[in-house]
């Protein structure tokens, strides 16, 4: 079945960096747009951060992460990535990826000194 599994979350100090990974299975990964989302603690909904097309073009950038986050994918590995730099406490959230109408469970990122 279609499955997306995120990893790479953790605790980091303000100004730090993390790279999240989204491993996909159960579908032809290279045929689909992949998006990254996040839901802050106590948040009422997910925020779309960015999307990446099959050929690697990115879009739908959220203004608050534009220029600090980079989205990429490796179709040979059925994997997408979210490189996050210059993290702030406001970036604390559960981060998840989505593709083909499915979202993963997410991985928690905590930014705190």
C-alpha cells in the first residue's frame, strides 16, 4: 500500500539545521508531486511548506520558510528531503510529507535553547 515515512526530526538550538527525509513506497514515486507540511504544537491545521514536482521543480513556498528551507528529491531512492537552516523556535512542529493523496505520520522538530 502507499506509505510515506518521515525521519530526521529532533531537537536543535536556534540557528541550527536539520534535514528531514520522506521515504515512499507502494507507488511510482517519480510520477507524483511531493509536499512537505508542518503542524505546530496546539495548531489547528497543517501548513503547506513547499512542493516539488516529478522533475525537481519546487513551488508553493510558504513565505516564512522561503530562503531557509530547501526541498529536493531522489527518484532513484523513492525519497524526498527537506533541508532546514536558520531554525527558530517558531519552526517547532510536527513535519510530514504528502504524495498521492497520502501523508505520513510525521516527525517532530523542536527548536529550543
